[in-house]
């Protein structure tokens, strides 16, 4: 089996282009990544419309970006493990994929709970004044 050496990116600009291409490819081809991006955009828009404070919006965006990062790592790990295993079942591969999925699950639950908390505080504050 011949080894193929991947060329290194020669500049910061080329590394940035490669990374942004990976992000847009993930958004375009992976349904779950798209769902997290759409949720982040919707929550940010709703928080802005509800006149939530800048810090709360920033923390909400941060939580959804964290969920997006976890989802992309989960997708990358699943693809790599599927390739490495030849799609054959192995209990260690199954548990590795389960752990990666659990990481994404925790991040999405955190982002959702934070978003609901921020929005409930905005709605509760609107009723009082």
C-alpha cells in the first residue's frame, strides 16, 4: 500500500481558505450541521427581536457555535471511523461513535437550555414593565 503524503498549506491565507471550504462543505453536505446552523441563526434573530442584551446574545451565539463545533467533530470522527473499519462493526468503534454523539447531544442541550433561559427572561421582563 503506497503512502500518500498530503501537502501542507503554504500560507495562512491558504490555510484559511481550506478551513472555510471545509466549513461550507459541511454545511452543504451534512444535514445535522445545517440544522445546528439554522437553529443558531433563528435563536440569534429571535433574541435580537426580543431586545435581549448584547451579552446574553453573545453567550447564546457562543453556545450554538460550541454545538456546531461538536457536531462537525462528531461527523469527522464518524467518517474516519467508518473508513478505518471498512464499515464493519466493532464494539470499540461503536462506543467511540456513541461518545462523539453524546458530546454533540450535551452541547445542543446546553445551547437549547441557555437559549430558552435567555428568551424566558426577556419575555418575563417584558411582562413586568
